[in-house]
């Protein structure tokens, strides 16, 4: 029913007074809210698996090499690569995504096609996907944290800076009780980064922008480490306790 339940609804008939604990992915509240409304579900959200970059493999990687070679070679040698590029696009099925030019296309038209093809390959290579499965209640490992942060910042922090954020989060976990940010330790860490790791400005200092992004990264890591609350919330719900609300999306 689109507007709500009545006494003839299946949820009333089947569930009766039985509690309904609904474990659902935190990134899809639009669907999970239906279970809450139609099935009187108590939602316990869980984190999504870490993200990875799709990359290119086999024929797609070979096609990328052909495209790069075409764009770097002279006009005379490009003619030999046209047929190879079109054949590789046919094998990989990319002709349905980017329509190839006709057989009588001039060099300029084919150059435009190769440019579009190159951009599309970059898009495929950088596409995010869920890597593996999430275990309910498990805090992410350092490598998984780095994967989350790389996806979150999308290039605003380089790999070295992301590793520095993960390292500092580990140091904070060892130095604090886990409930409050160790501000002196964080400031000392930023000062230490001026000697390497994070991107420095012309004066050899960590820029305000980078420092702000790294602070944001530490806050993201702190939130990700709350995964342990997932299992606790399930147990609390099964015990008839109150599950605190949390954001989703």
C-alpha cells in the first residue's frame, strides 16, 4: 500500500507483536525506510564494503595502449593503427557505447573519435566498485581505511597523504581513550608532515587546505571505526532496547 498499513496488511497479519529487526545498508535509506513504515522494522544500518577502482584489464588495457600510441605517433603511422583500434573496440563491445566513425571518415573525425574513446576509457578505469563484503561489526583495517579515503577524497589527497591520515588515526587510537581527539598529537603530526608526506607549499609548510582535508580525513576515519556499533545495536534491538538514530545515504 502506498500510504500506510491497515488491519488487513500482511505485516500486521504475519508479524503480529513479533519485533522486526531490519539490518540494512546505510547507503540506501530510501528502500530501508519502506521496511520501517510497512513492516514496523527497527533499522540497524551497516557500512558498505570498501571501494576500489575498477581499472582496465585484458582487451581494455590493450586498447588503452593502442589509443595512447595513436595519439603520440605521427600522422603517417596513425593510419596503421586505425584498423587495430576499431577491431579492438569491436571485441570489447565499446562500439555500442561510442559509435565508431564510418569507413570514409577523415583524419579529423577519427581523431575526435579517439579522443572520446580515451576519455571513456579513463572513466571506466576510475569507476568505483564495492570490493569484497562487509562483516557486521568489524572495524576496517588500515588498507580498507585507505580505500575508503581514496574514494571519498577523489584525488584531493594523494596516496602518501592518505597513508599519513591512516597512520595518525592509528597513533591517536594508541594515545587516547578513543572518545576525544588528541589535539596536541594532531598538531605535532601536522608539524611533522612539513618534513615529508603531505604536499608542501613553496615555504615548506603544509598548506591550510591540506591540513583541513587531513583533519576531515581523521573525522571520516573516526566515523568508519564505529562499525563495531553495528553488532551492538542488533543485540540491543533483540534485547528490546533502544537503537539510537543515525544518518544514512
